[in-house]
């Protein structure tokens, strides 16, 4: 237990200021964060809609809705992968 306490106490939170929006690594991680937010919204809405459909309401468009959004999500992932910077020698500071 003391090891965990030492890790928690000895790891200060550091704020380095705003990132450089022109830095390719910063842009890439920004795209990853946007994709993860997109995934969370997709999961929340589709699972909530599915639950409502199973409990009480009949959503005839649910399958098409989920499929179309899944395709959009997959294309967003493809965009993030394609836009990954090739040269990572210029590291963020």
C-alpha cells in the first residue's frame, strides 16, 4: 500500500500550457481524442436507443441508424489512421 501512496504523492500534475496546433504530433493526438469522443457518443446513443427499443418503443429505423453511424465511425477511424504523421523525428516539447 505504501508503494501506491508514494506513486500518487510523488507524481505532480504538470501543466505545460496550450499545445502548438501546428505540431503534427499534437494534431494527431487531437484527432485521436476527437475519435474517442465520437466513439463514446456513439456507444451512449446507440445503446440507449437499443434499450428503449427493447423495453417499450418500436424503432423501425434503428438498424439502419446504427449501421450508417458505424460506417461513419469506421471512416473517422480511417481518417485518423491515414492522417497519422509519417515523420515523428520532430517530437513535441
